[in-house]
C-alpha cells in the first residue's frame, strides 16, 4: 500500500546532504520573501507588480516544496494564512494594555469643549492634533515578537478579548512578518480596525443568498461575523481588510509623536489609512470634519465619524485616561441622516439568484447629499414586523447601511387608505412560481429561463466544474442575453458561426473555437449536467450523490421527496428544492431542448470500485509525522473514505497524531475507534 501511495505524488524525500538542505531552505526563503513583497504591493500599497497568474504560480511552487519538506514550514510562511482545523471555541486572552473606548461628540460646540479640556490638562500648552477616519469595523490587537505575528485578539470588554489569530492570518493586508531593527520593536502590539468594502459586502451577501442563508445587515456585522467563525477556511473566503491606526505597546518608546508612529507602521509594512491628516489647531480639525461630512459617501467602506488625537505622546501621557476613555482623544460621530417621505409603491426585484426583494418606491427626498427615490425593505417578514404599507409616511435612514432603508412608519399620519403588501405568487419577470423554503426569509423564482437570472445561470452552466464550455466568458454571455439571442441555457446549443461572428470582438476563429467547446460539452456527463442546472442547494457533492443513485434525467425528474430524503446527505430542504425545480413546466421545457440538442441525459456509471475505506468516516487530530494533513486526507479520499471536521456518532475512526486536541477526548467519550499513525497505515494495507 505504501508503495502505491507514491503514485499520488506523495514521495518521501531521500536523505539529503547538508548542502542540499541549505539550498532548498534558501529557495523556500526566497519564494516566501518574494510572495510577501507582492502581498504588500497588492494588499497594502494597492500597486501590484505582477499578474494574478504569476502570483499563484509562486505560491503553488512554495506549497509544493513545503509539502515535500514539511520540516521547513514556518509560521510566517504565506501558505500558513489558512491552516489548521476548525476551533471548537475561542480562548479568552488579556490585552497588554486596556483597549479603551473613545468618548463621543456630535457637534462643533462639543469639540470646542474637548479642546478646552485638553488645554486645561496641559496647563495652557497648545496641542497639535492628528485626525483619522473612524472606520466602522471591528477593533483588534496584534502582537509581533521578533518580527513574527504571534497573536491577534478582538477588543472584547476592553480588558480581555477572544484570540482569533488564525482568522486574522487570513487577511492579506496583515503582514505575517515585519522587518525590525534593534530591540525597541522586537516586541510590539499594534491595533487596527477590520472592515469590509461595500463591494466585498455585496459579494458575501450574494453568496449567502445563493445558499439560502440569512443576509448580513451591513458591512460591520459581516466583518464581525467573519472574524468570529470557528473555521478559518471560511473566514479566508471573505474579502476582509484592515487599517492599522496605533502602536499601543513597545518595549522602549522610540517616538515623540503619534504621527511618527504612523510613519513607522507604514515602513514596517502595515496598511494605514491614507486620509489621516496633521492639524495644527482645532480650527483645522473643524475644517476637516466638514470636508468629510459628505465626502465619506464617496468611499467604498463605511465611515461613521472621525477620531481626533493629541499628536504629542508625552502630552498624551500627561493627560492620561479615565476608567473608560482616554482624555487625549475623542470621536466625532456623524449622525445617521434621516428623512421623512411617502411610500408611493412597493415593487419586487428579482436578483441574480432568483431571490425576490421588496423595494419601496419613495416620493423623492434629499438624504446624505443625494436624492433618494428607493429604499430596501429586505423581505416580507421585515415588512410585516414594521407594518409597512403602501401610502405610509416613512422615516428613511442612511447610516451604517450601504442602501437606504425604511426605519419605521409614522402611524399618526395614516389616513386609512394605506394598502398592505403581499408577496406575489408568480415571478414578476418571467411568471414562474415563487417558492419560499421552510425556515427561510427569502422567496425565490423557480424559473430556469428567468431573464433576471439568465446571465448568472449561463455563467454557472458553462463553468469548468459544470459543462466546461471554454471561451464562453462574461463578455460573450452579456451580448447573447442583451441581444435576446439566448433565452435559456439550452439555446447555447442552437448558436451558429454566423451569429457568433457577428458579436463584438468575436472573430470567426474565436467563434469556431466556442462552437467546438459547446459541441464537446454535450458529452460532459450526467453528473456535470445535474450540477450545471443550478438547482438550489445542489452543489458538486450533492450532484455526485444524485448521479450515483439515479441513472438518467428521466429517473431524477420522477423522484419523490421521500425517495430523495432517504439518500444519505440529502435532507428535507435539498429534496424539496429538487422536486420543486422539476415540477416547473419551464424547467422541463429547457431539459427537453437540451435532450433534443444531443446533450447526454443519462449516466455512464462505472461499477463502484469499492475502495478499502469505502463509506468510512475519519477525523484527524494532532500532528502526523509521516504525512501532512492534506496528504492524509487525499489518501482517505482516494480509498473511498471521507474526512470530517467534528467527531460524531457517525465517525468510524479518529486518527491521532502528536498533541491531539479535544477531538481525542470526544472520541473516547463516544467510544469511537482511535488509531495512531501506524494504525492508520496498517488500516490502509
């Protein structure tokens, strides 16, 4: 068996000479430094020097070397940004110095009072100030020892927070290693604000919507929720970013001003906010406050105010702090602007994944520097909870939300002719049935040819993991839909050379290449087709399970809900979604067109190979000596088994390495078979 594993590309390196090891170590170190350099250029300086392809090639080369020589892996390696298994809970850690909150002010008069207090505390000295944007995110503290990032924690109650080091490592703008010269910066704590851009927030919500999960209310909630996930691999999928705003601890103070410390942060490779300014006096501070009152709307991230800090660190020390707030800093917060207007109509928009979202059409009103004509109502349950009716006078707000929302209605202004809203039973775009899964707040269109969803369905249908239609990219899909050439996914197979050659930037040779790819896709197979149809909750894994249970599309169409639910890994929600999809006449029509076009509608199933570990469920814990965790997972998978993250009654084996975690205790508690690495190898043999 071990000999066979060599075929998987998992050879153990032969014994190397010292000079060979040194050469490999140098190669790995050069790759790491090169990648870290390009991380900084891309994520911190927003000035990339190489393409994504070249970057991925460097990272892949490093990972391949580290897989072969796991003893050379270090904590600061770029490959360790997403590492380790999911945590069972976060540990509580104490901050080196309290993370105090800032006192708030909302007016120029209160700013004057703050300035007066500062001058009084400094016995008449004139302070200079640093003004920073107040990012609406989640505060964190990061500790570096000898240049290496060793611990990160949330603010918590200010004294203690949750250790989220692994999650913070997934944020590319956080350096895993910094260059420190001398002992002064050999042990430092820096503080920053983790946030999401509006674009990143929209992407996360679109993905959650596609999976039928509740949507985040605003970018701050999304960032906070992402950082508190127990599985760092999920956090890594979220486009989190950070601005570092302070060096909170150094062994030996080397700065005289806060501005100097910000310059040092930039030199060390941290991402600082470029909009930070130095102000000689309060008059300049107040000018900056007015500049950003409306200008903040132009940013791609949420800012709810400004932070004003005394620049001199010696003056900060003299001013000190109360038990809650520093006396040398204050937050000027912009109040969330509100306006009164009338709800003229409630319409329903159909999203790219078929989600139906009610939107209030408003009597135009000025808010936050722009004319607002629409506001999101989120979903039907939200409308019922707030008792929002057509004709109501409403209070709308644009604060921490990207899109204005209806905060409440003014019941006292009702005249009695207001109309209650009801979600339509048919899609307002294509007329297909609207389906709201049990336990979800989002209703959806079930039509596979719905124009509102068509572009996204075509992208999915042509993807590599689906029908694998090369050359059918976004630009071509946009033209096919907008010119009304393609009305559903089956129309792809009716395209001809003349039609494609007539599209923009589509030469005859390119058109022929696309036609060849479309023709090849007809033999993609039943499994790929099931996935390509875009049935809700049917991802690659579920499609694989379905293709093992059903031999043709005809059989699957006839499947009853109870039949599907009896299949392992297919629950009631997935079963219901599949049944509802095939009940739609429009979807059946598309399937017939696919069949008539020659698309393979049945399975070319091979006899099950029945690997040694078929249907066996494994959990790995601790450090293995002879395999990396990824190698062990790959072996189990190739032999028919599965690897899961948590120990349950369904677990067959827990493989225990050095320093096992709580999963080992859980396995003993449940009476699960526990084997060490030697037992694992014997099991494979």
